[in-house]
C-alpha cells in the first residue's frame, strides 16, 4: 500500500512538472503544433467548478495556406488527464464538449487530430493546463 501512495504522489509531481515545463498553454492561450493553431475556452470563465458540468469549447482552429481543417474529417480526440497523470476521459472531440472536472486540482486537456495538407494527412496535438475551482 505504501508504494502505491508514493507512486501516486510521484505521478502527481510528474504531471505538474510536465504542465509547467512542456509548453502547455493555459485556456484562451492559442496553442500550435504542425501548422495548426487552436484556441480553447472553458465555460464558466475558464475556471470550471469541480463537480459541476463545464463546457470545453474550441473557439478557433487556424491552419496555414493549402491546409484544410474540418471537425467532420479531423478524427479529433479530446483527452482530459488528472493530477496524477491518469486519463479521466478520452473520446471523440467536437467544437463543443461537456466534461465535469471531479476535483479542484490541475488538469491537462489535449486535442489531437489531423488536417489535410495538399493530398496528405498531417497529425497535430495541442494541450492546455487548467485548474478546477472548489465548489462554494
């Protein structure tokens, strides 16, 4: 049992360091990868309340000239990872998504998908750090 607790604590520290050091943006900060720039908004006010449904909205997806992005063809997935680095949710993403952050801790939201550049598909992956607020 002692080793599991230490492993969970180490996982939480590892995720926190990854969020700080890996170029993960905060909500409303555009994040770019492989020629794709995405802006995220989480309602309410980029400060979701733990235990209450939140709306995860991809406000804008910009691509370079000669590149095509559509939600219908991107094969996009949204992954929500918790404080210990555990995946809490992973599934198909759309422009508007619903998620309930279970605890008032830090989370990482990752959008991965593809765009068509000319005749070839190119993958992209962008991530944001977000903290759920405690319920009042």
